[in-house]
């Protein structure tokens, strides 16, 4: 299982990188559109994974499980 939400931090940093690179590209560049789509996709993926992980964590007993 994902520990400490590190994967969510990684996805958020990648989304920020794509967002910043989109801002640095010249207007009208096709790469600017690709960078924007990648940033939005990564944000959606990270948010969806965080919600799914939280639901699974709660269904699994949260902090009451063995080893906690």
C-alpha cells in the first residue's frame, strides 16, 4: 500500500513542473497545449488516487488495523 502519501507528493510535483513549463513556452506553441493537458491529467490522477486511497484506508479500519 502507499505509505505516507509520497506518491501523491510526486504526482503533485510533476503536475507543477508541467504547469510551470507550460507558462514558459511561447504562446501558440503546440507543446504548450500538451504541457497543459499533462498537468491537468496528472492533477486529476493524483486527486483520484488520493480519494481512492483514503476510501480504501477507511474501509480497512484506518488506524485501528494491526501494525499501527
